[in-house]
């Protein structure tokens, strides 16, 4: 059993607690949060040890792993402290508030030869993995364009009560919270992003952070595409992420529910007909041991267990991978500040 603790009992922290507590390979030992109300409830209705100080929690328990589910500006201190106490880390996204923090965390997890994983859960959706497989097999020929999109109803009216998501200094804003998912997914399915241009960070209802993100992207393989993300889209019930790819032999559209494939010729290898083909998430995904919010949330915890057991430091959602995502975020911010000048190369 992997003795585990969770820091932060917001939406994601509570979700992680539920999944970990039901998981046969994890033993949830303790939780930490600054809310006395939550801690009293935990103490009364659960067997987990509640702590208001995450440092005491880590020092006073024999832990193998810690889940960090706090606002982004708190990640670095918490992750560094946990790593110094030689525990594996699952950290929510994005990894750091800036690239310096992310690089420091990525370097330290390698220094101590521990497992670091970041919560970019779209990498565990079967539809996107099937798309990646088809593209690697050149099913639609040479790709000449792609799009990455995400829309949802997070901010759909003028701000009243401000939270950490409405404060840029704490990691708020559509770029960090929503667009980071799409950037990370593009780099997983297609290739690493090399340059960005024409970045737009637009306010819709918010006053201090952006509600929409748009950009032109070029990958290291020279394929160009676009990013379109908007969390002020009230026509969506919840966050919806999708990828599209155009190739010389067809087109692929994938989201969390299905994948649509258009082919100019039949593919006997994949059992796909000429024209449109549709496959659903249920066609690929095995039953989850514990379903909460989506199979991908349990799948990423399964993978964390697998990585720990097999000492898989270079895993598909490693700190290094998350650092690359943060590099792109930093590049987009700098491009926007330069009033959408020439594309800037990623270095570091």
C-alpha cells in the first residue's frame, strides 16, 4: 500500500481523496487544509488525520506520496518541502506559477530520484490516445494543420466575489487554468510547440485576468495550428476540450466523448471505411475501478501507482513534461506583452 496524504481540500482535492480512498493500492493517511470547518468535518466523519499545517502532516506521518491540490502559487513551496522529505508527488496543473519554479521542481524530483506526476488528465482519455496512435501511423497522411480548443462556463457574468482563480498572482485566469490543458494535450498528441504568434488574452467579464486565449502555434515538426480557449462560454454545460487535425488523406476530430475520422480511402488495418467513421469513448475504455467525474481521473491515479512501483521517473505526465507546458505559457505571455510581435522561439 502507498501511504498517501492530500494537501488542499477544494474541488480537486476532495475528488482525489475520494479516488485514493477507494483505490486498492493507496492508503489515505492524512489531509491538510487551512479551513477549520473542513478539518472539523474530516475529523468527525472520516478516519484521516486532519492538519492545518502541511509541513507537520508530512513530518509526523510515514508517507510514500503526497497529492498537492492547492492554488498554483502554493505549489512550489509544498512540492519542494515534500521532495526534501523523500515522498513522491502528484501535483495539480499547471506545475508552477512561472518557468523558474517549474524548472526547480523538475530538477529536484530527478535529483532525489522520486516520481513526479502532474494532473493533465486529458492524456488518459482513450479518444485522444487513439488519435495519437492514428497520427503516428500516418493514417491521414501528412498533417498540414491542427486546432486545439476548450470552452466552458466558468466566468459568465461580471465578477462579484473574487477567488484565487480571479487573481493572476495566484495562478488564476483562463491561460493557466484552461489553456494549459490544451497546450499540454497538443504537445502530447502532435509534437512540442516551438513558436507562438498573434497571442490574444481577452477579457470578457473579468477585470484583472483573461477569459479567453487565442494564438497561432508552430510545432517543432513545422506543422502550424491554432489555439482557441474561452471559459466564458455559457452555451457549454462544462469544460469541453477538442483537437482537430487535417491531413492529405483525411481529417480527425477528437474530444472527451468521441473521435470522428474522415478518410479518402478505406483502412483495413484499423477497420475504417472511406468517408466518416465515429468511435465512442466506451469503445476504447475499460471499466474504471472507481468512477468520479470521468474515467481519466481514476486512470491517472492508476498510472501514478504504476510509475511508483516501476520507478518510472520519465512518465508521460512527468514534471519535465509539465515544465514544457509552462514554457509555452510563458512564451505566450511574453508574446502578448510585445503586442503580438514575431514568433518567439522557446529556449531553456
